[in-house]
């Protein structure tokens, strides 16, 4: 059977395409509005903000045929924002009309104690029998969203699954042959592929409410898991080959040679198979090269996304750029190239510092920064800010205007205080900006997550900088990924016990096979920490 994909050019539809292909089907794109009506099976992936999705559907003439298809009960599977699009509108984009198949508005998560967006692996409770869950064993699935359909608004006839994130919200709807999920089956590893396969394999026009073999579903409050992320710092070595490298405090050379710890695609695949919850690629020389001309790096992403069905983040070189022919590119163009190549999230390093410095001076949101542009098109959840700070010790807090902490790790002269100076260009240049200022400014401008590295800790195997993580985490309400310094499974337990970080990332210990991912997961389970 040929599966028809509604690709309206707004993000990482490549993941869905790859997942369908992996399951053995051929994919064809919707080219004309009538294709929506004639498709045997339609997948409607939701990527981007509510407004950008709906505006794009409207300008392409897809809204009326979509509504007609849904009303005539032809098979449709919607993913993420596509579930939200079934409603009349969303707080995310006031005044933009949704499809209106379901009544009511989609609203933002409101619990002040939780990070928004919800990013990560959460469970579902199934409220009615559906063959979509045949073979599904209650594993966690990958969610990434700031807005959700509420139980109060959702028509009971449509309610399929709920999940908990500070409250119980609607994570799946289904009526007849039309279903939609808030989670991403294409990014939820083997469990997600099972669900997707169930949708794809149904015979044409067979009603979707079928199965009696669904295991009895005891409902429990679902919990989001702490994520374990494998990070691959990638650059060309001196022979011009793209390699995964790893530095000590950002120095990636050993006796003058760039350290080579393996091939990017192979390593990413290994980490996926070993249970990494997410894979991050950092194109560490992206600040001086131009990613859109970096074909090998884009190919790494494309090839990885064919084999890896968990979220992929890529960073490096996201900024405005004018090429040798005088053609100007915006940072949105660069990010779009990464998304088209298979990224689910992009991460911005150096350029975020420049943006934050301007924002702190003027306190004006121009709408033109990379963060604002990418976030408004792809959604906040797709924009990660990579912070590369190092400690600057002071004797007293009033020696600097920066945000200072009292530290237990004393400075070289016994200093008891320090601030965290942001750096750009891979740690080569320090700025008059601290990590808290950067994180808060970027959150205000629309970033959805912080990747918090630490140059002092990077490659040391001495554990995460818990003081830094608490310092930044307490200043923002978006998720924080703790990074740098992991040397053992216990360090992951410590960082999740001693901070509220949502995820922890490591590189060296995984590349050198010192600690396998399953050992990290086992240590977290033994300590009662929720994992996938
Ligand atoms: O500035 O937008 O072009 O992005 C460049 C990106 O490349 C940034 O995200 C920056 O963090 C990263 N980067 C630049 N130079 C280096 C370097 O190492 N020389 N790597 C670098 C950053 C830090 C982590 C590392 C953890 C865990 N690497 O990604 O993986 O510290 O390591 P560990 O577990 O081995 O301790 P832009």
C-alpha cells in the first residue's frame, strides 16, 4: 500500500517518512488538494507552531479537503500539532482557526511547578479499545509540546488516551478511522513503530475500533522520564574525514591531531540500539564553516534519521550568513536545512550569546533574532540553546555585576564565589555575559530548552557541575539538559537527585565504552528514578 504524507514544508517530516519506509511502505506526498481525498491512508504530521501549520494548510488549499476526509471517515493519522489542529483554535496562535472537527480551544500547560514545553518520554492510559495498540506493551512514548487538549473540552466519543503532566491531558483521540496522537510514534523507538505499523497495516475502509486482544488497561498516573542523551561532537579531522571527537575542556587535539572516536552515523545507531533517549550532534566547527555548504554533515543527519527513531538534535553554525556569491541566508534558512535533513531540534550556541547581549541592552524583542524566527515557525520546543560557560572566581559577590553563586569548589586562591562566563566559538572567546543572563534572555525570546555544558567539567569524568545546574535551572521554566563531566552511572543518579534537570547528557564515557547506556539506566532504576 502507498501511504500518503501531508508534507506542508514546516519541519521534520523526514522522520515520519523514514519511519513509514522502515515499516516497508512506499510514501507519496500530497501534491494537490484532491490527493487528500483520494489517498488510501493519510498521515498528517504536526510540526511547527499551531499558526504556521494552519496558515500553511489554508494557503495550500488543504483545509476543506482535510475536513471532508475526516467527516467521511477515511483513514487519517494526525501527529502532535495535528491532534491540536482538529480543534477550533489554540492559545498558541490566537485568532487562527483550526479545522474545527472537535469543539473547543487547545490551551497551554499551566502548572507553574513544571517545565514547559513537556519534552520527553511519558506514558499513556488507554480509554477504549483500539487496534492501534495491538502489541503495544505500555512503554513510554516521546512527547514534545507546550499546548494540550484538555479533558473538559474533548468530546468523550473521541477520547482515546490520556497522559499526566501536572494534570491529566488528552494524548490521543480517535473516532472511526480517524486518529491523532499528541506523542510522536515516529520518534518513540520500537514502541512507536509498533503503533504506527498498526495504523498502516489496517485494511482499507476497515473500521479502526476492532481489537479485543488489547490487554486490560489498569490506569495509573503516568510519569515523565528523566532522559539520558548521547552527544556526538563532530568535526573534520586533518584528513578531511568527518569524525566524532571529544575534548578535554574543549581541547579536542591529542599531540596536535584531532581525536577520532568513531564514525557519526555508526555511533548514533549504536546509542539508539543501546537505549539512548535522544541523540545530539554538535557540529563543533560550525561557527567558522557554513552548515548549508557542509554536505557531509547534512548527510550524517539524513543517514542517521533513516535508522534512529528517537529525537535528533543538531547544533553548530546557526546564524545569518552571506556566501561567496553574495547570497544572504537567514538563520531560519540554516535551521530549515537541518530540519529538512532529519533534525527534530536545533541548538544555537554562539549566535544566542550575540542575541542575548543585544536583548539585554535594548530589552526589545525585534522578532529578527535566530531564536525568535526559528521558534515562531517551528515552535519553541524545536529551539535548544547550547551554553558553554566557564567559572570566573571572585572574592566577593560585589566584585562583579554578574549573577554569582557561593561555591563549595573553591577557586585557585581560595575564592568562595564565582560566576559562569558564557563563551562563543567553542570556548575560544569569553563574553561579558553570564549563564543565567543568557538562559533567561533566550527563554524570553522563545527558546524551548537549555543544553547546559560546562567547560571546566567537560571531559574530566568528575561528575556534573551541580552548582551550575541548580543556578541556571532555578532561573528558567524551560527544561534543562545537564551536560559535561559524567564519569560513571552514579553521576547520573547524583545529577537527578541533586538538581531538577530534565535530562543528562554525556559523550566521552559512551564513546570510549567506559559505561554503557544500560548501566546508567539500571543505576537510575535502582535509585527509583523514572526512566524510559
Ligand atoms: O556556536 O552555534 O556554532 O555551536 C557550536 C556547538 O559546538 C556548541 O553547542 C558548542 O557547545 C559545541 N562545541 C564547540 N566546540 C566544542 C569543543 O568541544 N571544542 N563541544 C564544542 C561542546 C560539549 C558537550 C560535550 C559534553 C559532554 N562539547 O557537547 O559533549 O561536555 O562531554 P563529557 O561527557 O565527555 O564530559 P555554535
